[in-house]
C-alpha cells in the first residue's frame, strides 16, 4: 500500500493540452475513482501514473518517492486494462504467473502467489482452461489476478468493466469492492465514464472535465454539494434537472419555470442568494426530490412515462423548451398528454450562477 501525490501535472500532445495543472493526493488504502466524459483526460492521467505516458510538467510521487522519471516496472504499480489482454495459448495458471516468471521470481514463490490470487478470485476450477473457454467475467477476473500476483503498491483500473453486459457489470462491481477489502484495502485508482460505478465503488471521486479536476470528494459530498452545474449534472442517475431562473432582489423571489419561489425557502436549503438582481441562473432539482402533489409548484403535460415496476420516471414540460423528470416510488400510470403536478423538496434545491458555480 502507498500514497499517491500528483503535483501540478500537465500533459500536451504537440500543441494540444489534454491535462491542465492537476494536483491530487490519494491516501494510503483509498479507492479513488476518476470519472468524466470521454476525452476529459482521466485515462491519460492514469497512463501517466503508470508510466505509459510521460508528464509534460509536474511531479508524480508514489509512497514518498518521485516516480515520474521511472519506467513502469520500477513504479510498484499493476494495471488492469479495458481489454483483457490475456495470452490465448496459455491457460489461466500460465497467464497469472507469466509476469513473475519473466521477472525471475523463484518457482515456489510464483506458485504460491498464483494460488493465493486464484483463491481470492475463486478461479480454482478454471486454472487449466484457455481464455477462449472462459466467459467475459471470468477473463476479467484472470486479468485482475494477473495484477494481484505482482503485489503492487497501487492498483490501476482503466475502465475494466466496459466490455461486459449490464448484469455482469453489476456483479463485477461487487467483486471489485470485495477484492479491495480482501487485499487489506490496497490503494486503488479506478477510471470510468459511468457515474453509477463511481458512486458505488469509490471512497472518493475526482470528476474530470477538459483536462482539469472540477471537484473531488466522497460520493455523497459530490451528490449533496456539487461545486458547479457540470458536476451536478454528471453525478446522479437520472441527471439533475436544470431550470432557467432569475433572482429579483427587491421582491426576494426566484422565478423558474413560470413559478416564484420565496428567497427564505432557498436560504433554508443553504443557498446564498445574490445581493442584487441576477439573470442567467440555473435552479437544480434532482428527480428523486420531486413528488406528486396537486398543489405542486411545477405543472405540465406528460411527455414521456417510463414504468420500471417498483419505480417510474415521469417527464413533464412545465414551460416551453424545459423538461422536468421526476423519479416516483411505487406503481403509477401516466399517458403522454396527461396533466401532472410536481412538488420540489425545498431542502434539496440547488442554485448555480451564470458562470455555472454553485451559490452556497
């Protein structure tokens, strides 16, 4: 186990800057998830930690030792890729032990480490099979086992579940959490574009956009107090609703979707209101914080209704060009065109300025 320090790291390919002055510290034993849309720089950051890409500026420290000048083999890391990258002509045992044999590790120690990894990942009955005889989930477990046998200071995961079907991804998320616990909480860095994976796996999340870290914190810190509208819209499923809003300092009312909200209600939600009237604001409401109510502030016709059995999603159009999505518990039955009134829980409202930053 080890700490990781990323200090003012930048990366450019020619004139294109893909990582912009990122600083981040990962604690010993922490599982941190890098999340963000495609092309935001999260995988490039992981590859620089691994030594597969050189930093253009800044420093990377692992376990108190500067490593950005060292080759990958000298950094004390092991990486699990999106593709399984297994040797097709070797069985599971051969795949698990290949790197150790290549490094000159004694035969007895190779066998011991391979058997320990096989026990952790429940691969005992598969040791003599070739990759073509394994399912996608089994191949990924072998790829993870190949990292475990190296006994690294830090595990790096680069979107390891993206090639799996939905049900198997859920199962493997649980397996990775169990693995983190069974390995005495080794330091792990996990890259994904799936915010559900990030929320369920992470001790801490770092949200990337355009080569920068927009915000880092625990999953619930990002969910409850997103720093800006980008983080607010990225974290949470379904995404947060945003309504165009204006603040009238004289009347102390916020106008959104044709409704007026009292300033005192917003202040109870921890919102710091502008001292002067302001336009271009965004009122944020998560779908799970909307409920059905005949006296609800937001009413409109149903555009789409998604019935999932124990829960459902109703999409209404309170004003032109704006849509509110509500997550409803239990069984409901709406049809497109039906009238629907929604009540927002005032304790969970969010307000963002014209620059996208949270007003709190």
